[in-house]
């Protein structure tokens, strides 16, 4: 198959056969860059290459920039986008069926044995947010069958972890899974990759480090240090290599020296633990779910991504609606691009935190440069969640309350504060001031698994976004 870093990733006998693989990792782990390397390698050996873009934030100009140094006669790969204006005679993409038809139209009918085709679909995360889970699963199954018949190799990217239910389901529909992760090291940021599974061969998953060079290409180095016997940093989950005595420690756990300061700063904001000894079982919480708009843009350096996350954390920590709530009355779950905060008291707190944060963001963005400014979208809901312990015996929560808050947030654009009906109607009936700022967007919107949602938006002159969310307009 000739995936990037194949010799280091695959320890089985022979080569990886032509496969359709799911590329999974957190935001910033390098999925798009890995896919670009896959296509660059294809161009260098004369393969036909096709890139399918599912992100509204990623333009063809951004895509072409990955191939400006390519001197091949074929030029950059073919580019298909859900959001590009169709050319005359070209199918306008309105559904997953249209997207499948568009991909089919670009795949040669007479696929010659000596001429291979490579495809990158980036990313399934955007498709799941835009369409239903079931529709995306059907699309992946149909695309897989099409590519297999044509003997085409492909990478489908998705944000998450291998244990995420959506990733598990979609991973079962393809030939294997490649996992990427991001590591903080004393020398900067490195990524690691491993071949997690492959249907046609036995795989012994081993992490392999790779770096992104200045020209955007990948450089792989076998990482023999990632063994279970090594100490692992509590903050970044990277191995602590060398003299253990030089590693900092806190709460009985080791840290990289450069991570210890960050851990202590987070401790000042959130306390030394994210969850505070909640009793196992079911609790009711009012959830504030936020993420940074455009943080996964591949043109944004990892340093700036991390900077935005740290700035957002500090701004949230400075809001009274957060800082004055006792630690044992809130749940804080980092999510990569943002966080989920569950308040176990007072259903007003998620909205109050949203309003306070928006006002602080306005002041922050007015004083900083455009590349460091922060745009966010927020989803608010309430409901029950289960308190459970994960494989490391750390507490976590999951359930209808936090799931609905995430899905409400996913419908928003930059600046939106969106509320599910269960909490919006309670607040409107609570105070007159909320009646003035909480406005219905509409009812009967179908989200994942056929769930119907009545959506509300909170906005005024100095917070929120009065526009109808783009995805709601598309669903109408």
C-alpha cells in the first residue's frame, strides 16, 4: 500500500496489501498532513491522486499550498469539496449520494494494473456533524465497495480515539486503522503513529515517532522508548526518557520538567483533579460545551493551537460563573478543541458563563493579532450523566446531558450560544432578563439518531450571534 512510514509501522511479514484505512487521532495530531504525504508519495511514483474535502474551513488554496514544491507534470491531486461552487456540468453536492457520484465520476473506469489511484477523504468527523451517523456509515460502506472494485488505496480521516463508538463502527467497515497522537517533548511537539489493526495480517502495534519538516513532509523515526516499563508524563502522556531523577513530580506522578509548570498553572485554575470524588451512579448536571472554531486548520501551527487553548482556559477560569463555584459542584472535561463543564447546581450558570466569556473574548480579541484571536461556539443543555471509572481508574462522565450539549454546539457557528429546549425553557420561565436574550431558532430539527430538537439562541449587542446557524439553514 505504501503508507507513509510503512517500513517502521508494519512489523509483519511482507508488505501491507492495497487497503482502505481509517486514520484516527485527536485534533492537531497530523491527520491532514499525513494524508498529504500519502498523496505526495503517490504523485512521485505517477499515481492518480484524489482529495475529498469535507471541511468548510479548508479551501482549495490551502490544499494547493501543500503541493507548491511539487515539480511533477501532473501537478496537485484532484480536489473535491462539499462546499466548492460546482462547475458547469458538474454535480452539485447536496447529499452523501451526490458526493459518492462526484467521486465516482473522477475514478477512471479502465483502471490499469500499472497505474494506481490514491484517495484521501478528510474528514468523516465533518460528515458525521453534517449528516446522520447512519447515513455516514452507509456512505462509507458504499464507498469502500466502490474503491475495492477499482483496486484503489485510500485513507479516511476521523477525529477521536479508537475506543470512540463512531470510530469503532467505521473502523469495522474498512481494512484497518492507523492511529496518530501528539506528544509534547522538551524539544517541541512531535507526533507518533501506529498501525493499530489490519484485517489481512497480524499486527503488533508499535508507536513510531514522526516530525513535520518545514516543507510539510514527514520524517519517521522508530520510537523504541514507548514501552510499558517507561515512566509516562501525567500531563502529556509522553514517555519520560533519560534520568528519571530529572523529572518533576506532583500528586505522586512523574512529569516532564517542562510540563510541570503547565500542570501547576492548570491546577491553579481547575484544582489538581478534573473530577472531585463524585459518587458512582447517575447525577443531573447543567452543561456548558465549548470549542474553538477553526482550531484544527492545518495552516495553524501547533504552537498557536496550544496558545489558543491556554488562553481560552485562562479566560474561562477568570469568569465569576466558573471561579466562584465550589470545586465539588462542577465537572470539567477537556475535549481537545475546548471543554465541557457540568454544573451540579443552578441551571443559570452555563448561560452566565457563556455571557461573561463572550465579553472577555471581545476585549481579548480587540487587543491581540488576528492569528491569535479566538472564536468559539457554545452549546448548553441539562440532563443526567453516569459517573464511571475508565481503564486507568480515573473518574469520567457520559450520558444524555453531555451528549445533547455537544450536539447543540455542533450546530453552531462562530459566536453562537445555542441552548437545548430543556434548559432554555426553564431559564425563560425563571427571569424576565432571560426572556429578552433567549430567542427560539425553530423546532423539529433532526439531529443524530433521528432525535428532534427545538433550538434556542442567546444573544444581545455584546454577546452571542443573532444569525441563523448555517447548518440549521441547510436543514430547513
